[in-house]
C-alpha cells in the first residue's frame, strides 16, 4: 500500500505576504467596482503601487487609468519621472491642475503659500466628472495617526469626506465595496506596509526612483526643523539664510511644505540603513502641513483629502 506524502509548503517571506495581500486588494477592486482609478504622482509609494498593479493584471495591459493632482509646485524631477514611466508603459494618465482652479478664481492662494490642501477640490471634482467609484492610493498606516485609523476600503461620502464612524469592519481578507450613488471608496493596498517595507520591496524588484530620494546638494533654508527650498510660496523670510546642504527627500509632494532631511544616503542600501534607525515617520519629519496641529491630517481627510 502506497502512502501519499505531501511536499512541505514554503512559508511566504514578509515581503511576499505583503505583495500577495496588495495584489489581492487590487484584483478585488477591479472585480467590485466599475470605474476604478489609481493615484500616481511619481513618488515612491505610488511607484510601488503602479508596479503591483501591473503585476496583478499581467500579461494584460493595466485596466485602470492613472490620476495625478498637480499643484503647480511639484518637484520637476518627479514630474519628469512620472511622464517617463507613463510614456514607457503606454499608460492612461489624467492630470488635474490646481493652477487651473486658481486661474479661474475658484480657489485662492493660502497665506502660507502651500497648495497641498488646495488639492482636495480638484481631486473630488475629477472623481465626480469621470465617474470614478474607487480611488486607489498609496497611503500607509505608519505614516500618520489619522491614516492609522483608516480601513483598506475607506468609504467616502458624495463630497469625498471621510467619517471614521462610517467605516466598516474588515475581517480576514474580505472587503466591502458597497456604496450609495454619489459616494466612492478610497482603497489603500499598502495599508499594512511600512516605509522600510517599501524600500526593501524597491530593492527586491529593482525599481528605479527619482534621484531626489538620494543625497544631493541643494540650496535650502531652515524652518521649523526642516530644510525647505525657496519659491513663490514664501521664504526665505528674514533670518532664514539660504545655504547649500547635502540632503535627500523621504517623501515628495508640494515643494512649499515638503522638507528635505540632511543625509549622505546615496544608494538604496544607504537609505534602508538610515531609516532603520529613524524614530520619525517620513511625513512627521518632512511635511509642514502635518505639523500644523495634532489633527491636521484628519481635518483634511474630513474635507475630502487623500
């Protein structure tokens, strides 16, 4: 009598498990929704998101468009990278411009010059105008306290606003995409990733990044513990002396509120070693708008922010 023996199954590594979860979420999104869209800015998290999405649906073409809200104050290096990736893979990128809203008088510049918060109206309008019912983003729970509260499938009302009291329980790998007409769902496949996971995955998949993520010389000035670049948004103010420093960016967004950190990390391995001993999240260390108050991010999310 023969005995059937089963080969031992190999346990997934930490990164393999995260990848499998993200791919499952991406496929669930396309399966449950009629018009999903993927937010893509050219930043590291959206680069990982796009790579996972292309993997999830290979060998077919990516079945969803990309969307970027351009503040007009984005880093030129990142925009060039964004356009190169889109052209290389033949992707469908929709760009909505904050500057257009300013030119039409629908929005006005803020006293602090930051356009980060001004992205909300163009984003919500783009979702409504295109009929998008699911918006995939690269936000992670380790970035900020308000984002730690958010579900993977985050229900938004007809104004794009987030209400933590309306979020559904998520048991195991079951996700509820039901929503009323006019509502949509923001979906975050990287919710359970950390900044270190993202960088380790970038190494594993050999993903190219904008050079801004690595150490380079840049003229900056100090404000509130961050190194900011000069621009039409204000600064340097009296007493804020521009100086050339060896810096890099842990996160990229609107130049008016995204600070560089002093760093000599010239390679991905250097960056991993650096953030392995860091005690601050990249947003906590680098985003002025998140430092405005304890509830700054939560307040913006209630208004329809990412």
